[in-house]
């Protein structure tokens, strides 16, 4: 049974929460406390799977409590449930809380958030992975991309288009910004799946405050990780090319690009962890490679699930190497990203026939899409040419 600790200093709110969550008593072991210190005392005696805390409380506020929970119990899922939305305080939560859920009318959203994180936790292969992912606040950006966005936002002539272009080419920036813009604090009416729209929604003033004032983006890793960023970007382009070629609706094209960009985000988590431990956490580079290859999909999916990404995006990241395990049998997001990932690897000189170079046998044939593979490769090449021409134009301006 999943154990959940609710923290709120308002007795009326606590009583209302007890009534609302009463229907979950057979599935959840719930405890309700009224302060941060009381919550920490409870956790010391019996750690929780999930903590749900109000933001504004006397003495120890929600941010201070969750920061301490992150330090002591990083594997505990940390959710904020609050009607308090002072921007400065909310920005402090970016690297501390997994999700921000707004009052009132929050019960179904809260139940869904807890259910998704619990489901993902059950699918993890080890407690060690939950601990590692729980330590992640924000992901570090590729050094070159971090320098570019910092320089861009310091310029009086900076534009939303330029900022979105830089952010959209970096795995960590993309994940960080999409997590934030889709949180209840910013209140987007529909789930935003495009970096362009996310940056436009936030606006340059808010983005500048987040990046330069609150450290939403930070440089990390080294230039040796450039291959990871390059592969993610090209997989995103390939997923978009496939979606466009199949004439999918615009929202699905946006999701294909976003998921292609994030499909290897688990590798970023591993890279971040290795950097933090000085590369000593594993016994050898061979061990590191084997472990990352084996677990990066589940690590990335678990992180995105914790951050509140839609379940179909989480599933596509989790199964991008094994699409046959998905519930859907159509040409869904998981299948698109799987093929896009394999298409990008075609540069290794592998034949472009279905079933070759890692595409799961039997994936495309039942859908009548086996003969589309060379067409998708051509579409990717054409899209590449367009992107390079656009980049040259932007650089010359």
C-alpha cells in the first residue's frame, strides 16, 4: 500500500482533504499533519512514498520542508498543493518539488498525479534508481547551449523566437521549461507541447528571471557529451519528419518532436549523477555504458512521470527501444520515436529495410508502413537541409 503524508496548517483544509481522499483509504495509507517539523518527525519514524505539502505555513514553509525532505529522503515524491502563488517563492520550488498543484478543485488532479508516480515507481527495476532520480532537481544544460541562452537573454534585442530556438535544441532546457510551463502555477489551459509556445507563454521577462535570477538552467557535464545532445536533436527532427510525412495533426507533430528530444533524457540523468560523483559511482567505464544502456529509458520515463508529463509521452520514453510492449497497436507516439531513433542511427551505414538496424521486427508490416521507411529517411534529409538553411540565415542576420 502506498503511504502518503499530507501537510497543511489550516484545520479546515485538512478536514476537507480527509473527506475528499476517504474513498482512497483501501489503496492509500494516509497521514495528516499540520506543520513541517511534525512532518519530518513522522518521516523519521515511517518514511512516506509521497509527501503533499501546502506552501505557506508558519515557521517552516513548504519550500523549506520539501528541501529537507529532498535531502533526507530523495526517493519520496514531493508535491506542492497550494493556493499561494507568490512568484519568488514559487521559483524556489523549481528544483525542489516534483509538481505544483493549485487549490481549489485539486482532488482529481492530485489523485492522478499520485497514481502516475506510483505506477512508474512500481515499474522501476531497483530502489537505487528511485533514489538517483529523486535527487534530481533541474537538469544541467549542455555548456554551449547554456552560454548561448545566457548571452541571448542579456541582450536588449532578444526575441522569443531566438530564445525558443536555443532552448529547443537542448535536452535539459526543454525538459525544465516544459515541466514549469505546464505546472498549475502558470495555469496553461491546455498542455503545452511546443517549446516555441512555452517560451511565448512565459514571455521574455519571466524567462530571464528564471534563467538569470533563479538558475532554472545551469551548465553541466562537458563538451564530451555533445553526441548525446546532437542525437536527441536529430531524433526530434526525425520524429517530426515522420509525423509530417504521415500527415498527422499539428498537436501530434509537436508531441513527436518534443518526445524525440526527450527520449534519452535518462542518459542526461546518468551523466549528471556521474558528474556529481566524479565518475566514481561505478567501477569502470564498461560498467557505466552497460548500465546506462540498460536503464536509461526507465530512468527518463520515471523522471518525466514525476514531473507531470502526459502518460503517453512518458510511455514513449519508457518503451522507445521496445515498442511491442506498448498497449496501443497503431502507429502511435512510441512507434514514431522508436523509428526516429533508429533512423538517426542509419548514419552508421545500416540498410534501410524494415526489421533492420534495430527496428523491431513486425512493427511496421501489420500497419502497412514497411515501405514508408525510405520515404521517412528522405523526408528527414530534406528537413535537415531546411534547418541548416534556416540556421545560416539566422547567423547572417
